[in-house]
């Protein structure tokens, strides 16, 4: 899972008018974020082509304000350059897999 800066993320969003991808927002010292990242690693093993990136929310002040992120971990699904869905509850690998499955370009 590639890590992006705020500028790189904004560029990817503006250039993804036709494609969809997901952004995993986290903080380094968040235990729940580490568990979620492990679940996402498992999903990435099953779907290596999944368009998923991660960003440390501490370095995303503009996006945090614009998207009104209320807590981490958070997965944001981007479709056609706009945020479509915010996922705050990461209950299981199966649940995340089913939510992210439509993004897989295999």
C-alpha cells in the first residue's frame, strides 16, 4: 500500500475522474489503525491490483477539513474525483473485503 502526501493525494483525486480508489487514513500511534492496516494487508494479498493508498492524517490539514474527518481509522472511497463513502467501522476482513471488492480492477 503506497503512502501519499496531501499534495500527491490531491493530484491523484483530480486526475482520477474516470477511476475509483480508496484512501486509508490513519495516525501512527493509533492501535485500531494498526489493526485496520493489518486487515487491509490481508485484503491486498488477496487482491494485489486493488487501488488503495494510505495517508497519515496528521499531514492532511486541508483534506481533513474539507472531508470533515471525524476519527481514524477511516477509509474513504473516491469515485470520479469525489468522495463517495466514508468507512469508520472496520469490523472484520470479510466486511472490508466486500466493501472494497467493487474497486478491484482485475
